[in-house]
């Protein structure tokens, strides 16, 4: 017999309902036990955990019997199956929606995908579930504190989200009412003030909005000694200048920060850009006025080219840099990884969180090109960016719009066509004809066309519907065959549809048909590359390697392959439609050839990275990152483990190159593949997977993989990589003695290449320096420098110098700064990003200790940006702590306390070790004494409530202000 449905309420006083009617649950112990089970659901709570929750320090004499009695009373009220026992303890066996907190979060998630009116209703329903503070009667119980705080923060965000919807739907008075209640409840919640000021402005109450800002500024100054956030200060200026949109729109924008280093945007093509002047200006206006803009149109219509041409001017007008993410060939679940890679983020897990955290405090134009294949994922991401990153403008290209309420759609039509009755001169002035003639003359300079030829060109443009890519390919054919044969072959009556353009495919097919069999076979092999590739890569995958160079030249002449100049080297890429067309016709060995190339390329780079050619090797890895990931993923999907394991193992040996989240995830998959053990590449692949796990902060997983790698290892590089994985895992687990043993074991490996000897001595120097064993640290640092010189690898020279600088730092920070600066310079020169990052953090500490605040501030701002993009929060907190020293020395005690208090309570901040423990204890005591106990306590309270990105934003703002003050002013004019 089915039992009556049970509902549990924790958003207020604990309550239980059966079949809709209240069910009494008398007694403090059963109520506390139920609350503990709800907090941990669906995971079990051990008997010891329930004893601690229910009885605290006064444990019963027979704990198991006492817990069993309490659980029996719960089952009597909830039903026999509601609480289940298992080996790990007791768990609540009810669906999520049985608890009002679960329903609340489900309604929040549902609202995110609804149009504004329906979303507002869902949020109203969610907020109506609250009867009081979450877990109200358990505020003094440790098990409930964190969960109650989390739910309360979600409630506040929901109130803010509801106000945003009111602004978007034009019900401004509702937004004002809701937000006034919220700021009265939370007077220091700045985002609520930001929304309220916007709502008041849109309600025609600009003076009140400015009064709100002034009152908040006084409160922050009087109580905390802090300024309003950069976002609020920018909003005040926009209100003063009447620079806010008057009607429904997204939440208020945050300030435009100075442009910081971001990956470069596209470079417009060298050929003429014709016929899109009006669309270009329309695009510029749309992105300036709207934060979410999607350029739509069929394939080949010119969406990408339009955005690429407009991007430099768009960046100039908005005073924002641009980052381009190409999604045309992205597969399922790859959107976050592509965006993270374009932003330069290094987080291996929680990519969406890392992307949103980065964008939340960024000011840039994010271009998402080719969204149609992953439209659902892109829609979710863009919606989240619109909510959380007010200084980011998102500009997309797609065959289909995103279907978001705040989206501004810009449909792109084909180029204007001539009328059949137009004169030759008028025909030649049509945009489609201009484009065709420009490409024709570039392929075959000749005399002007006759009137009859112009008429043929006009007809050809009409048959191709004015689609730019089709016109360009047709012009290339016409340069060889003449206009009339191409016109006769294309045919008429083909129309645009939701997929590829029929005429465009016909033109690609015509270009393909003109190729000889060897060039068709080569094009099929090249279709495996998703990025750019060089001639060597083409030769590796070509059916006839010796003929590859000549074949590349012919494919370029046929406009089926685009050359990309990269310094002194020419690289190549395929257009998406050409790649797809050629892939359909690739021979059966194309995929295997691509996987073999990836393995051989990674192995060659690993060999070169250990010697004088390390700079070239690391650069080659960077250029091939996407194709290496594609090859490994394809090998895994095809069950071809050999090349995948070879590639993974070789990448593991490139320890000073950062593979990124996608490749790291694939390497872990290979390391845990059931068929790996016993294969030829198993040892290196397992070692690489162990390193990947360690870098992701999973020391237990890393150790398991490292032990397997060591068991399989037989060659010196295999033993080195296995022990390196074990050593790094031990260090991250806090077992410094085990880490030292692993690296000492590396030094006992016979015939070990000098590059790997460097790593062992350098890490041991760092370990001994942290333990205060200066003599041993200096000996290992010197040995690392000697081995680095023998290896000839610049990345190892940089790593040895970094270790030497760290050893010098406590006793002679002046000398250490010079050494660390040189280490960073060498590392940057060969793209050894990992070495560069750690050397610059150490340099920052040296500059701070020697009082060079101006130089330290400039370096800190650079580091904050690099670390934020990498998602390296432990490094970020280290940099922020060093900045707190600078803030304190400059008299900015409030900013110093904010950072130090936030670092003290953040889960992502590393613990202090060695001399740093006492140094930061003294710094904190000095800061708090200067502030006074009461003000310091209030600042620390705020710091614990702020998101870590907001702490970063405030610290960066203070650092920029101090940096600007310390910069020398303009000198006297020359005479």
C-alpha cells in the first residue's frame, strides 16, 4: 500500500506534512535528526554524525541504540521507507521536491529558461515558499549553519533576479518596491543598491537614485572605511550623464576597465570587403546599444566576415578588447571548453563557473562564431553571461537566433543583386557583382569585361542568390573556365534553407570536381584538421607525402584552402563547408593517419622540449592544441588506444607546457582506460594522467595513477614521469617528506636526461628552502643550474633560476628579485607559462619586501589577470595577500583587512606555511590595530559575505588607484 506523500519544510521553522495536513514531530532530538538528514540528503549521515548533530558534546552511553530510537520516531511520522539505513549510516529517501528548499531551487532553475513574464511567476512562487529564516531553530547547530547561509544567499539573489525581471518587463514601480525592502534588510548589499538606483532612474526619480548612492557611500565610509564598488561608481556617473537606457533592458552595466591582455581578435582578410557598409554600421550601433547581439543568416552569407571587419572599430567605440570563440566545428558539451580556451582559462573542472567568474569582472566583447551546431549550450551560456557579467557584450553569429528575451537579432541578407534589365554600368555597381569582379580580378587580372559578360555575371550572381562565399568560389572557377561555363553548370532555382546553401554546396562540388584524384585525396586527409596546420603536418597525413607541397599550392589556387601567414611560416586552414564536404569523401585511412600524426607530433615536441629547441617545441604544441585534442578524442571513440596513449604520454613529458582543460580531461580518460595496462605506451600515459590529476587538486587519484605508472615503468623517462606524478601528488596532499623522497628517487634513475634532473633538483631546493634548510636548498639550486646548462633547454634554465630566486628570497630579496626577473623573462621567451607564473609571484613578493611598490603594483595587476584567466585561485589568493602588504604600507588599511579576512575564510585560499604564518599574523594585527577592533570586525564580516570575485575586483581597483598615484606625472615640456 502506497504511503501518503510527505512534505518537509525547512524554509522557516521545521514542519512536516502528510497528505497535505500538518504532522506533529514532537521532541527536539527527532526534529534535529530530521534537519541533519535533510541538510545532507541524498547522502547518508553516519551514526557518529547523527550523534554529534543531535547530542553535541553530551553523547549517550549507547550511541547506536539512541540513534535507532530517534530514527524509529522519525519513521513513525514520515513513513517506514522515508529513512533508510545502510553501511554508511542513515539517509533520507524522499524526492527533492518533498523538501521546500528543493522545490525552491527547482523553481529558480526553471525560471532561468522561461520568458520574463513566466519567469517572474516562477520566482514569485519560489519566494512564497519562505516562511522565515532557513533552518530557523537550528542556527546554533554546526551542521545547519553553512546550508542556512547558502539558502539565504539564494533567497537574496532570487529577490534581485525578480527585480531584474520587473525592469525587463517595464514594471519599474514593482522593482522599486521589492528593492527598497531588500536594501532595508541588507543595507550593505551593493548589487541590490545598484539595481535600486537603476529602477529609480527608470521611474523618473534620478535625484532619488543619486541620493541612494550618496547615502550608501557615507555608510560604507563611516562604518567600514570603504568606497562603493567600481560598478556603483560607474552607475552614478551614467545617471549623472543620463546615459542609461530609459526602457526595459538588462541590469545596469559595470564600469569599463582599462583593457587588459586578452587573446587577440580576428584580423580582417586582406581582400576587399564590399557591399556591407550599411550592415557594418548597423552592427556597430546594435552592439553599442545592446549587450546580447546575434547576427543570423544561412551558411556562406558572410556573418563571420562582417563581424571580423567590424570588430576593430567596435572595440574602439566601446573601449573594450575582443575575444573570439570559434564554434563552427564544436561538438556536444564543448562550448564551455572552447570559451575557456579562448579566454586563456586553465581551470580543469567546473569550466562554466570559471568562465562566468572571469567574465563577471571583465570588460570585453565576447564573439561566439558559428553557434548553430551547439545552440542549446550557447543559449544557456549567453543567458548566464547576460545575468552575471554586466561589462561584457556578447556578439554571436548563427544560422538560428538564441531565442533569449534580451537578444537583439541582426538578420544578414545576401548581397544586393542587379536587376536583369539593368544597364552594364548599373549591373557592375551592384554589391554582389562588385564582390564577384574583385575576386575574379585577383585570380586573373584582365581587361574589363564586355557588356555580355557583365550580363552573365549578373545572372550568375542571381542564381547564387548573392551569397558571398558562393560568389568567391564561383569567381575562382570563372578565372580558369570563364564566366559562361560556370553559369551553365550552376543551374538555377536553388533557394536558401535552414542548413547549407544548395548553390554553395554546388559550387564547392564544382571546385572539388576540378581537382585531380591526388588533390582530392589530400583534401580529404586535411579535413581532419580543425585548426591551422603547416606543410610538415600535411605531409604526415598525405597519402603521397612527397606530393603534398605541390598539392597544397593547387588547393590554395582553387580557393579550397586558405593560407594563414604566421611570421616566416605559412600555415593553412579549411573553410567549414569545405572541410565538411571533403570529410564526407575522405578515404578510409584518413582518421588513422591523423591520429598517427598527433602521436608523432607530440613525441617529437617532447624530445625537443628537453633540449635547445624547447621554445620551438612548446610553440608547436600551442598551435596544435585543438587538433591534438581532436585526434585523442577520435582515437578513444574509435577504440584505437595506441595512438591516444602515445600522445598522452608525450604530452605528460612536456611538464612546463599547460595542456588546458580539454586535453587534461582526455589524458585522465586514457589513464583510467581498462585496456591500458600492459600496452607499450601505458607507463607514460599513466604518469601523464597522474600529473593531470595532481594539477586538478586530486592527490588521491594522482597517487593511484602514479603507483600504476611506476609499476609499468622501465625506461628513464617513464620512471621520471611516474615519480614526478607521485611527488606532486604528495606535495598537494601536504606530505612534504614523501614528496622529497619521490624527487630524491628521480635523481637515482640511471641515464636520466639532464632536463629531468633539473626538475628534481629545483623542486628539492624549494622543499628545503620552505623547511629552513638553507645549505641543502642552495646545493640543490646550484645542481639544478648546472644540469639546466648541460640540457640547453631554456625552460629548464628558467626553472632552475626560479628555484634559486626562491632560495635567495628570505635572506636577500634584492638579489632574489634580479634572479626571478631573469627567470620570468627566459620563460616568457619560450612560452613556458607555468615557470613564468610561479617566478612572477615570487618576484612580486621580492619587490614588496624591498619597498618597490610601484613596480610591484604593475606586476600584481598583470598577475591577477593571468591567474584569473587561468582559474588559479590558490595563486590568486597568494597574490592578493602580497597586495594586502602593499595596501597596508600605503595606508589603505580597509582594503588590506578586506583581503586578509576573505583569504582567511575562503576554501580556495592556500594555508600559510613557514615564515609566512608569523609574517601575516603580524600584518593582520597591525592592520586591525590601525582600524580599531569594531571597524575591523565589520569589514571582516563583509569580507566573509562577498563573492571571491568581488574581493578580487575591489583589490584590483585599489591596486589600480595606487598604481596611478605612483606613476610619474608628465615632465616639463621640451624647449
